[in-house]
């Protein structure tokens, strides 16, 4: 019996699965086509940008007769949301928008998203699916260290935990010492935050002479940034917990688009009754790739009212795999990076997650690192600044740096400079961590 079947046949389950979670693949795709046709027609009739795009491309909602026809329609880009700032992508009147979120706007004009009450209910329900799949239980205390405010992480995770039936501790991000105090005093069962911020909390506990494994925490549900299997092992060993991924982005919904099983830890299941994913070739977006092939993840919403999103390019690089814990819903493979975070160094494609994976193979080096790109002459130069661990002497640090340099040359195919620095030298994350510092213009 599959895990999904076992859960649905348990009569006294306090928080049973949604019926859509146990649909077969055929049932999911039938529902997707119905909802996709409705969504594309809805967006075309209510959002001027979509009508303009589709008319210019010579396509019409009536052309969508099967799922494969979605490839005929143009992509939606982050720039489309910036161009229609602030509310030009909304498909409902202002008075029907129950909440507004927005990006930080640090790399340009902010992208603004809106939700009707129905959207918020769906978001909470899907987030609760993710937490339940990751082993969080009704009645547990959940420490939420995602940032609250316009960022979707804090309020999205908060509503998900409440929908599940958990008790939420709405700490938000930052104030690491207070985070530790509340974890000790309130004894939460689970924590929600970014993987690098959980690492920051663990490091701070150890510096204070506290053992992270002695806390009450059993589960961590982590998202908002790519992280490696090596980082998962680091965090699970540090805290003695299960660490699972949760995926989402504000333009598509927020945290809760996909979630990972704590039993299998084999990638996040996408809730395909609400989203239609595609993988396109990162270098030729006209090519839609098959399951199992690596490329850029593209999402179409199927039920959103305030901000329907059609073929949104996420720039996340991954692949689609068959469902396991939820057999009808495909999984995302581990995100290997973002196409807009890719470094092309002397003709070699390089992602921060590749460096993280290699750093954690070297004894004496910690997961705290930064990549700095400079151009002192005609050629780009990459420097990896990485902290040594507390128990790593200066002599060992030199040897560890040399080992990392060789690993990068072998596995990535590019030479770089390694600077092993003292512990607590590099900035710590309180949210999404910026790994790449491009100093070429400076």
C-alpha cells in the first residue's frame, strides 16, 4: 500500500488529505485541462497585458484544446509585472483584492501580487498540505522564522500552519539571540525558515555553548533559496531533525506550491490540481522538455482569481519526476540553481550550489561562503571566500583551501582563488542569502 493510500484509509486521521491529493495521474491531467482552459480565457478577458500578448502572437484561448497546446502561448516574465506596476496584472476589481504582497524591488521596480479571499484560502490549504507531507502534525508548536511583511514567506507559512491545526509562534526573521531564547522557552516541535538562516541559528547556539540537538525541534521545513543534499545533512546532523524542502514564489502563489515528504526526502511534490508545471530548455525556451530532462521551470496557475499567471518563467533549474508519496502529482528534482544566478566564467557555466556541494565535502570548511567575481584584466576571475570551522587550525585551513581548489577544477572545470577566512567573518543570513557578489563594474 502506498503512503498516500495508507493515509486516506486511516479513519481516525486528525487532518485527512484533500481528495485531490490522491487523484491518479489521468484524473489530475483531466482536471488540469479543464481548469487551464478556464484560466487562459479568464486572463485573456480580464487582463489587458494577456490580451495584447496573445493577439500579437496570433493565439486565442479557443486554441487550447489539449495540455500540449499550452506551449503555443507566450511566456510571462517578471518584467511584465514590473511594466504593469502596481496593479495592472490584477484580474478582479480593487475591492475584491483581500491582500497585496510585493517583492523587495532591490534589482528594479517591485513585482506586486494580489489575492482574493478565495486565493488566500487555497494558499493556506496548499501550504498545510506541504507541512503535513513534511511530518508537521496538528497541535504541534511551530516556530515561524520567515520574514513577515510584503515578502510572502512569513504570512504564507503562518496561514499554512494555522490551517493544519498547529500553534504558530510568529517570530519572523532576524534577532537571532531572541530566536534561540524562544526555541528554548517555548519548545517548538518544528521550525520554518530559510536553510541558511537555520544554519545561522545553529552556529549561534554552538557559540553560546548550547547544543542544537538538545532542543525540542523535530522537523524543519525550509525554502526560499536553493540548497543541496549536503546542506540538508549538515542541518540534520546539527539539530538532530528531519529537514524538508518547501517551494513557492510570490508571482505563482508563495510558499506551498510544492512540498517534500519527510519519509522519502526525494523532492517536492507540485500540487498539480492548482498549477501546471513545464520544463523548457534554459537556452532555447521554445523547446518544452519531457519529464526527467533538466531545464527551466515554468508555471501556470489553474485556480488563482486576483492574479492568474500563465507560463511564468521562474528561472529555477530543475526537472520533473513521477510522483511517489503523492503518486498523481509530479515531483521537482533538487533545484540546481537559477538561470539568472548562473556565472559564465571563461566559458564554463557555474552555479553557487555546485560550490556549496564541494565545500561540504572538505573537512575543516563550513557552509558559510561567498563568491566574488572581478575582472582585473581582460579575463573574469572568481574568488571563493569560505569560513573555516572552529576546530580547523590555520595550517589545516590552507590544506583545505587547496583541496577545494582542486575539486572545483576537476568537477566544475574552472580555476579560481580560494580565500579561507576565520569563523564569523562573512555576513549571516536572516532571510534569503546573497551568495554572488559581482564586482566587475567596480
